[in-house]
C-alpha cells in the first residue's frame, strides 16, 4: 500500500470510530433539550458540570474541582486491587495448571466460588473489612482475580505437547522447561487474563466504592444519585469510561511490544 | 534388560551408532493392546542415510519416536553407541513434520535455543546460530518469527536447529511431506549436502518411494498389522541420482512391488 492509501484507510477508520458517539450525543441532545421536564440532563449541562467537577469556577459548590482527588482514589484502588490479584492469581494459576495435586486440591473449591458475583460479596466484605476503602479494595481484588487465574491456568495447560518434545530433544532439563517453554508459551493467555482482570477491576470499582468510602468516582456517583445531581452521576460515568479505556490501551500497547511474535497480538 | 545385550564388540566389527534389536512396541488402547511394532531389528552405521517407507500405520513414526526417546520400548533393546536409549537427548535431533518451532523465538533464537539450553555462553551460541542461519540460506530472515515464514523456511529452521546442537543422529518424520515439489527437491539436495559435510546419520521417514531412492544409502520397507520390517535394500547408485535412469526405475518397481504385496 502507498503512504497515501495507508493514511486514507487510517482516517476512514478514525471517522467511523467517532461516528457512533457523535450520533449518540446528537440523539441524546435532541431527546433531552428544549422545554419540558427531563429526567436526564442534556449533554451540554453534563459537559459544564464535568468542567466544574474537574476545574471548578462554574458552580463553586461542594463538588467543584474535586474530580482529581476522586479519580486518584479510584485509580489507586483499581491498580492496587489489580496488582494484588495478579500477585496471587499468577503463581496460583501456574501451580494449578502444572501440578496435579494442587489442581485437585484447589480447583473444586474455586469452581464453586467462581460463580458468586462480586456484588454478592459486598455485605460480607463490609462485615469483615468494615465500611471503608479496604472493602472496596477487596472487591476490586476479587473482580480481577478470576479472569487472571482462569486464563493463567488455561495458558499453562494448553502448551502444545510438541514443544515439550522439541525442548527435550534439544537438551532442556526438567527444571528449566518451565522457564524455557511453559512460561513463554502461555504468555498470550496470561496477558489476556491480565487485560480482562484490569477491565473487571474498573467494572467493580463503583460497587466497591458503594461500601461507604468518602472519595472515589464510585462514591461521588452514589452520593450524587441520592442528591439527584444526575449531571454529576453522568460525569463520573464518563470519567470512568475514559480512564478505563486509557488503561486498557496502555496494557494493549505493552502486549503488542511483548508479544510481537504472536500472530494474534503482534 | 541390559546384561543380555552387553555382548562385547568382537574384533573387526564396528560398533553401529544405532542398534535396534528385536524391538516391540505395544500401546494400551482402552481395554485392548495395539502392537504397533513387532520384532524390529535394524543396525545403522555412523554416517548412513536410511529411509523408512511403508503404508500408513505400519509404525514408522513409532520407531522414530523410540529412537528419539519420546517412547519406551516394550520389548527388545534400542542402543546408541552400545548404550540403551533412556530418553530424549541432544545427540538425537528430531525434525518434526509440523516443525515444532518455538513461536516466541526468532529464527536465530530458535537455532541458538539448543546450545543455550546446554549451557553454552550466549556469544558462542549466537555465533553458532549465525553460521547455521547462513548454511540454510535464511540470513535475510534471521530476525523473523516462525509465523512470518513459509513451510519450507520453517523446515530449514527445524533442520538447522538440530544441526546447530551437534546432533549425531538426525531423525526426520516426513519432513518434506507438506512442501511443493520444487521446494522439496531443493531441500533434498541441501540435505544431502549437509549430511555428507557433517557426517550425519539420518533416519528419514517418507511415503514417497522416489524420495527414498533419491536420498538413501538403505531403504527399509515396513508393513502394517502389526508393524514389521520386511526388507532392507541397499541403494548403490552414485549421487546425484537420476529418477529417469534405468536402474532407478528398476529399484522403484522393486520397492513398489514389496510395498504392494504386503497390503
Ligand atoms: N500413543 C499411541 N497410543 C495408541 N496407539 C498408538 C499411539 N501411537 C501410535 N499408535 C498406533 O501405532 C500404530 C503405528 O502408528 P505410527 O504413527 O507409528 O504409524 P506410521 O507408520 O507413522 O503411519 P503414518 O504413515 O500414517 O504416519 C498405529 O496403529 C497407531 O494407531
Ligand atoms: Mg507417521
């Protein structure tokens, strides 16, 4: 392809990517603007509210210029819970995948715990960890844990048998085979698990911050709902969407660098 | 099982690199037992090029995998330089039909994998890899990943990987089966060149009688149900061999006759 054709294809893709949100905004605007009472505020009001939330200078109320604090609180919990989940789930998944005894020991229990939704853990988390950030942290951990664990187990178990034979005939010993074959071969699955886990961490954060914490995007969304400040609710949602998207892009870029060899990722 | 077999090499007999003696292989298949190989006996000298031919299911891959050490023998003995084969090892390199390359390593890294696994210094392994990348004509693709290569190129990497690891015995299971006729011919020539230069001992499984006659010092013919060795023909034609020649065709007829009469 020529440089021009590449650029044309890229701008076409960009155009299509913004087309749907623009249409959505338009529809939102048309149905909520104008006279009459609306349950949902129009996009312009939300934009003004978001600006005030982020930088202040419009309403100058209790919420003005607090977005950064809330976003940082949520980011800390999302990445903290996610990191802890990865720290536990990665080694556990590798052990379950590679060692039959560990699998027989843990797998049945995990299969029963897995279908329990994170929301169902909420009351128990509040009893054990109290009302506050520790409960939120725990729920985020739980949300990120299973996707990482399951994908790690899957990756470690589905290494092609041929690769073990190839390694053995080239002189790789029993101990080294994990580092030389199992780990690199399962990296794409592990990576998928981490990406899904981080996504779930963002999904769970709102629930997690319903446990009565003072700061966090989930916390202001819940609080604004009670005060019927729907603009703030939507501003919080938009912020979570954007932050979640950005963090996913970061992970994806990292994956493309590390997994250049994989036709699915490179 | 060893003591019966430690017959001392008498004066004048050269120790064969591979000595396969009355080997049986049985697989449990549900409640039944399948005899994949029955009483296989085969001696291969250092530097010999042996082709295995025979209909599907006659145990060619099984025999090769036992030599590689991926499968154990059910009866009999399988010796390399007089010592029983007890598992896979770098002295016996396998070239798989499906290549078995490590997808996360580049061409050079795949070739350097064996030397590094055996504890060679990084720089030495890299130099070895460069040499073999060049030998199989993939210099331009040294940094490509396997998914970016054609089948023929992957097969070259698989061969280079085994050679770079100082394998004395090279086991090849229908390595050129999936390639087009032209690529196959070129790789056959290259293989013969490398074989002669590196003094390799090769067991090469193929379905194609012509390929066997082009390559081999000896063609070993097998038949199924249970898998047995039914003939061991020496090919005395000088190389390079002309598939249109009279003697070549006589051999081809003879070998097809052997294969046909045992169906
Ligand atoms: N792991 C196994 N378990 C059970 N049976 C097996 C196993 N491996 C091979 N066999 C059986 O052993 C016999 C010989 O198989 P083998 O793969 O050696 O044949 P082959 O000569 O290589 O055939 P092909 O030309 O189709 O590759 C077959 O009947 C096969 O079903
Ligand atoms: Mg076979």
